[in-house]
C-alpha cells in the first residue's frame, strides 16, 4: 500500500519583498525589444555623400518649373489657367514661356478639371489659331480620380508610358482628398504622395490653387489653406494684382526667390522684369511727366502731391534721378526736366 502524498504548498511572494530591476536594467530591456514594424535608421556618411554623383536637375521651364511639385496660386479670374496653358504649349513645342523663357520640349499632360473640350478648343484657338497643327504631345484630361483615391497611381502609369516633361493639375480643388480632416497635417498629407512620386519619376508637376480673401504681409500667407500645402511642395508661386500691377512671386528649394512684374495681354502672360526695377522705372516716368508739364521747377512735396505718393519716397527718387542725369536741379530743392 502506497503512502498518500500530501500536496505541495506554493507560497506566493509578497510583491513588496520582490526585488525590482534597476532603472538602468529596465531601460536596457526596453531598448532590446524589437517589434515586427520597427524600421532601422539608415544613414550616409559625409565622405560617401561627397563622392556620390547625381544626374543634373531637370527643368520643364528654365528657372520656374523643376522636377517635383510646384504650386501656382492666384485669385479667381486673374489668369492662372492662361499661364498654365502658356507653360503647357511652350513645353510641348519647345518654345518660349512667359514671352522669353526657354523650355525643354516634351509631352505634357494638362488636367483641365474646370473645363470641357469645347472651352479648351476655344481657348486654344484664341491663342494658337494661326498654328496649322497643334502639338500632338499636348494631352488634355477633363476628369481624373482624386488624391487618395488612385490619382497618384494613375499618373504614375501615364508617366511611365508617355514620359512627359510636365504635368498640370488645374485645379487642386478638383483632386483634393474628400476628408473631414483639416489643418496642417491634412494639407501636408494631401500633396506629399504627389511630391514623392514626382521626385521618383523625375517629372515637373504644376498644381493650380486659389488665394484666400485676406491679404498678408508675406504673399505666400495668402495661399488658401495652411502652410502644410507650401511645406509639402518643392516650390510655390503667387500671382497677385496690387496697386502697381501684377506681380509673380516665387520661392522654392530649386529656384531663386523672385518678384517679377508680369503683364497679361491678349491671353498671354509676359515677364516685364524684376518687379522693383520695373515699378521704379514707372515711377521715374511719372515724375518726368509731371516735370515736363510744369511751367516752373517743382519741389518734392509738389511732385508728391501731384502723384499721390509719399514725399519721402519722392525725395529719394529725385536724388537718384538727378544723380543719373534724368532731371536737372534749379535752386535749393527744386527740379525740372533735363534738357
């Protein structure tokens, strides 16, 4: 007969008496844990970066539209679509954009999402009716899917087949993701996949957008939406009409910051030159016109009153004009047109 064994008694340790790992051991344990989704940090040394060779940056429109995503914003009816069509036609033909800017010829996809074929034909006829055959490399689409709903994949497929130099999306509102999310993160997330794809494919993508009604000290603060939009793109342009005419402001990673005076005549945009220089020339012409129409020499205050300009600005300009020989000085602080 076997003896009955008594059950073993398991004593539970008091948690208060259980030794705890030190903070250093705890941190070490956490640092060694890896999850299946963990991504290692990939680096490149400065010496390797120094010797690495990259292909030259490609521009569709020299100095304006480089590979990547560019945002062009302006108020409704200011002529954004006309400027976009000018870019498209200049690239498709290898001609001049904005009247003087050389373009590299190649296929173009223009997503005219606010137009139809009839309106596109009328606009093209107005601008290029005298051209016997419109370029076959300029392609139009009036309907596309939205960002986040397949557009990036559709564009990638089209780009792989046609190898365009330029893609235009007119306007951003037509492809913006339909989401309840708002704010910086939503705006950045809307355009960042497009920007990533443009960099991978080496193509310039121009996105047309609107300005908000409020004015800002910085023209780029007038772009509708948050700074997430300008943060996601490679460059941004603002087309703005002020008291002294229309100015095209540009800023980006691969372009020189610019403020250019532009003119819209007969459906075509033309660059007049650096905005400050052009406006200065216009002011000088106005001063000369006032002096030439005066019966006697005039002082800065009289000229300023005649032009509706600040007296201090006129004083500085008169000094420069006299130094350049454009006007003559008679007596103390009195000016007349040079003979």
